[in-house]
C-alpha cells in the first residue's frame, strides 16, 4: 500500500473524492467514448474536467495526486490520458482502517 499519509492527503479534497465516486461506475457518470471501454481503459481526462466544471490544469493536478497516492491508474493512448480506479488499493485502505 502507498504511504497512508499520501492517500489521506489525496482524499482530503471533495473534488478528488467525487472523481473516485464517478470512476466507480463510469458508465453511469460519463458518455461513451468511441473505441474506448470506460471500465477497462478508463475515462478521458477531458470528460472528468468537464464534469468537474473546472480548468484542465486543476483537474489534471487532482488526477495526478490520486495517481501518486495509488488510487487511480492512468493509461495514455495517443494524446489522451484515461483514468480508472485502482480497486485493489482502495480495498487495502479499508483493510488498513479496520486494523
């Protein structure tokens, strides 16, 4: 597991928590992307930015922080980056809290 402090720092922002909630069920929260499986590959950063209603720089910083904490995986395809939850890491946080 990533350093718990880094994880809790990443979770200390409402927008970052919202991103994780949306990515839990991406088909409900995001439009289909041509040729990209929202669950297997992830959601394009532009869709997340739009849904957050903020500029891309801020959204990218939030996603980078979640990635550094190990809470999301990033996949680069061409000029686009797609994000999906790291369910294993999220489950480990729950186990850590139970201890």
